[in-house]
């Protein structure tokens, strides 16, 4: 089966978060971006759910790279969610840790994240 929709979760690796912390930040990004998609592109959200909710988790090396991806995704009309941590555990309050993009058509997401490495 070829998936036509996916969601990309992008994690900052420069923060040296633990595996558990990364999992939580990825979950925040996935849920928040999916909710944004459900609000602004309900047909994408529905089709993504029906296809099995494909996700890919990727990495960036620093905040500026994450911000550039966010701006590029928004400029293409993609649903996004930037995760800002509350600072109760491993990182200071307000630290931007992750970005959720989509769900959206895979070919549009690939224009933003296609050159990133898997986490």
C-alpha cells in the first residue's frame, strides 16, 4: 500500500534530551499538529486516519533550522505545531523542542522535510 498522506515530527537533537523526553515531545508535536489539521484541513485528517496515520520522525541540529522548517511549512499551507516545553524536567521553560507538520499529502511534506535524516 502506498501512503499518500503522512505526518512529520521534527526533533531538536542539540538539546540532548533523554529518550523518554524525546518520546513525549514527539507525542506533543504529533497530537497538536493533527488537531490543527483536523481544524483547517479536515479532509486531509480523515484520509490520513483511513490510511493508517503514517508518521516519520526526523532530526535537526539546532533551533534556527527548526524555525526555518516551520516557516517553509506554513508558507505551503501545511498544518504545523511548534512545541514549547513547560520546563518542568530536562530543559528550561519556553524551550522549543519539536515541530509537527501535517498530516498532509506526502509530496508537499517532502518539499519541507525531504532532506532531513531520520531520528
